[in-house]
C-alpha cells in the first residue's frame, strides 16, 4: 500500500489514453465528483466525449488550480491569471474542444475561462469580421440580411 495520502483516480479518454490523478484534482469536475459520490466510478472512469489531447489539457488546468494555495496571496493570484491567459493561447479547434470538455465535465472555472476567450475574440468586431474569424458561412441573401439589420438596428449602432 502506498503511503500517499490522496486517493488516485484514473480517467480514460475516448481514444483510450489513461490519466492517473489525485482525487482532489479529479474533483474539480462536478461530473466526476458525482460519479464518485454515487459510486458509479469503477477503477477507471471512461470519458467518451473527451480525447486524450484535450483531457491532458484539462488535467493540466485542474492540477494548477488545485495546487495553487487557497489563501492565495497576490503573487499566486497573478501567477494563476498568467497561467490562465497562457492556457487559452491555443488554436480555435482546441479552444472549442476545451469548451465542450469543460461543459461535459462540469468544470465551471474552465468553462468560464474558455467562453470568455471566445467572447473576447468577438468583441468589437463586425458580423463580417466574426464570420471570418470563426469561418462561418453567411447563408442570408442580401435581402434577408438587410431585413435583419432593419429589425435589429439597435444592435448595429
């Protein structure tokens, strides 16, 4: 028996990668927390909606946030803000996968961070710029678009 005081939890991604982590880190996810509380967590918790690449990023985020002292002094708080800012400097596909994983795993702080990042990417942009940023096809006819702009003129002021 190991002398480690923390129980280990094993997570298995959709592509069969396994991640062993301290229970305190796993409990950052409300989904996993409920599985453990309801005794649904066997020796390995399968996460069919999360790939290994994304799960490794999620684990990294949770570890950093658990390991940061809770009585957080200014230095730790600044370190965590810097970590978060750096953490979301990823390609769009990864960012969207992180949003889906944070939502599925119910990790509120990670979901807030990733969604705020997307919101910041849209801030101050025209609809055309947003379409270009996120590779969204405009499926309105010019007439339909004009009608939407007329009906929602307040939003374009």
